[in-house]
C-alpha cells in the first residue's frame, strides 16, 4: 500500500493542502481546532509525519495552571468532584492544563481567603467552593483585580455577574425537592429541614425554592425551621435524632446541606427507615446505599462530568478573553432506587 501523502491528509481532515502545510510548518495563523482536526486525521490514516504534527499541535496549545479549592477531603462528594476535574483537565484539547487541587479542612473565612490568595500567586485562574463572607469576597476581589479569573463552583458567590459560576439552578433544585414531598408523602404533615450553612448561597437558594413551592401549591404541609449541620456528619446525626424524638408525626426530611451520612445513620438507628420521605443531594456510595435500602426516597445530583468540563473550558476561555463571564448552569440529575 502506498504511503499517505499531504493531499490524502488534507482530504481526510477536510482542509486545504495549504492548511496542512501550515500545520506542518508550525505557522501561527491556524486555529487550534483545525490543528487538532489535522492531527486526528493524520493518526487515523497513518500519515508519515504524524509525530511532527503532534509536536506542533502540542506546542501551539497554551500552557495554563488552574487552582481549585474544595471542601473537606473526607467528604466523598468532593473527592468525586476532584476526580471529574482531573479527568476534564487531562482530556481537554484546548490547552495543556496543570491542575492543582487543594482541600479545605478548616472552613473559616480567614483560612479560605488566605488559601485562595496563596493559590492565585501561581495560577492563571482559580475555582473554589466557599461560603459567602465579606472576608472571602474581599480576597477574591483582590485576586480579580490582578487579572486572575475566579470561578465559583457548586455554590454561587457573587450575584453581580463579576464572578463566573459553574453549578445548578438551585432555586429549581429546591422547588423540585418540594414537588417530590408534595407528591410522594401519603398525607400532609411536618417536614424537617437540615442545612449545612446558610452562608452557602446554593443551600440558601435551595431552601428559598423549597418554601416557595409549598406556599404556592401545598400550604397544608408544615415546614419546620431549618437546622444547621455546619457540614458535620456528627451534628447532622444529633439534629436528626432530635427531630425524630420531638416530632413523632414527621412525614419527611429534607437534607439540603452537608452531613448527610450522619442524618442517614440517625434515620436507620431510629427504626424509621422507609417510613419518611427523605430527599437529599448527590449520588455517592452513601446515598446510593440509602436509596437501595429505602432510607432515602430521592437524590438530586450534580452532573459532575458536565460541571468539570464546563469549569475547565470556562477557565481556558476566561484566560484567553479576560473580563468575560463564563457562567454555566447544568441540568441536575434525579435518582431513585429504581434507576441507579
């Protein structure tokens, strides 16, 4: 068989011979997407100069370092987020991304601000999950004034449009959770609400949407005052045990924040698994097991692969086009024991 030629490569890639020659020579006036298409075609047809094309394409990609701050490392959800981000960074063809992921054990505003400022000294863009607090906001604004894009992941930090947000429409998440209770509970009654920390804007919007649905469509339900778990499984377990003891007529539990493993442990030990409608967030090994044994009714989950790709792609675009907003709202996923 004859060796593929430059015209063969041009035909396979759907470009002109002149474009292939520019890719081979490393000319600057070729779009990255076109270089990638020529490289892929060269690999597919076994073009003799594929090694040279691969090197030219790699050299043309921008080299970027992104910093990520996630919440406590012992929480399975954030370990899953980290893995999704790593996969998205390694698979993108738009840039060579060096991803630096750090976890926040100390969630104090002072520590978050200090860690963000430190990370920004060596990164082209940063992405973080954090509660809204003046100390944190001030630090992030300082970072942005230095021309370093800041992205809020999972929980929105700024509503002014000055900080890109990658996550869900949490008002809709809250209303969808309320819809589940209103339609699954056998009769109206009391619903307990656990929040992690009201300073996380996503949790605050979850509760807002949740209450708005009941005001509009199911006012016969009684929504108890939310209790804060402060993202602690031990606190969530204590609060859930107290709810079960103080409200034997409880018909549902809405777990809107961190500490879900503790709440599920209390439900199981309280001899009431399956007797309550329980809605919480994100499909992990813990929530999957709770769905299967009937402790949980519904899980609303972040599409982590989609969010990770949007975050990495958004940071790449923000570095190429400073000052642009790269907010991306993803559709959420719904899980019951019947579809996991």
